[in-house]
């Protein structure tokens, strides 16, 4: 009897040790991964306070004197005020349009059965297989023929079109998991289709919506290729394109370059932290479960 109890205790002890060891390994790997990703950002922020001479001599240490003028110079030289305004307008507008259209399409694809339901869903998902940058030349020709080059709404069309597939994929997968009883009860109370969508389905889909919002916003904020091909007017350039031109023209002032890059990173970090809780809830609730 004592040997059996001893064996059970040994098994429990070994199981606990294995769990602890696996946790240590996982946390170590995640810590290393976090360091690899965070270090370039920290390096950029530190060097944004250095003078040109100090950056040349010491690129990996802390600055001897914090040069705050780098931020003022970057804002003025790169015209960051205009770039921020353009980027915010394009990102917010494209994200709102994509999420609204994607949510409506996902609602009908997930909650209604009609003849071409699966064909339409497959059509949208097929968009995930299209290499986006392979359409740069056709998109340029199309926009030129339509007279939409170098306008405030030029970038909205490709941003919305190429983000609808992933948006519909995530939201449809999430909405399919809702029980039918919810809608049946709402119908019994006299609610219509769009009232059910706005008052019931949409609030329940908050985690998934937060996920697609942050995915759309981050991509739109950092997108460079379409902005480079479709926008030539400096007054309409977005932040990535403007910073690229800034880096090409003022290659010696590394402190100002780093300051401009750091300022461009701040809004997206704040936006992500604001929606971080909803994104985690969306991932754990099956927002990306197919």
C-alpha cells in the first residue's frame, strides 16, 4: 500500500516538474522573441536623442546629452503635420468602411442561408490568395483611367478592397458560433434584421471587431507600395512615404530621422494598447477559429 502511495506521489512530483520546466522553456523563448522585436524600437528611440556626431561615434549606447531639437527639426523638415493628417484620414476612413461593409457581409453570410451563400463566401476568401502587390500596375492604370490618381480618396479603394477578405473571414467565423436562439427571441419581440444586427450581433462581436480594426489600421498605417505608386503630390503623401523621402534627402541627420520614425510609431502603439484587451478576448473566444 505504501509503495502505491509513493508511486503516485512520485508521478505527481514528476508531473509538476515537467510543467514547471515546460513553462520555463516557453517563457524563455517568448522573452527572447520579445527582446528581438523590442530592441530595434528601443535602439531607434535612444538614437533619436543623439546629435549627428554622437550617433556616428556611439550608435549603441545611451546619449551623453538628450537633444530634444531632433524632434522639432524632424517635424519641420519632413512636414510631419501634413503627413500625420493624411495618414490619420486614410487609415481611419478605410478602416471604418472596411469594418462596416465586412460586418454587414459577414452577418448575412453567417446567419442566413440562401442559394449562393457558400459561393459568395468562397469568392471573398479567394481574395486572401491574391498577392496584393501583383496588382500595383493594373491598379495604377485603373485609377489613371478613372481620374482618381493624386486625390484624397485614392488610397481608400485598394485599402478597402484588399482588406475585406480577411475581415469577412474573421467576422464570419466568429458570428457562426452564436446560437440561433438569440435571433429567434429578438424576432419574437418584434426586432427586424438590421435591429438584430445593430443591437445584438454587433455588440456580441466586439472582440472580433477589435481584432479586424487593429489589423486593418496597422496595415493601412504602415502601407508603402500603393502610396508610392498612386500618390505623387507631396501634400497628399502618407507617413511611410513621406518618411522615406525624408530619409533619402537628409541622410546625414540620423538623429532627426530617428525622431521622425519614433513619432510615427507612437500613435500605432497607443492604438494597439487601447484595444489590446479586446484583441486578446477575440483570440481566446475563437475570433480566428475557422
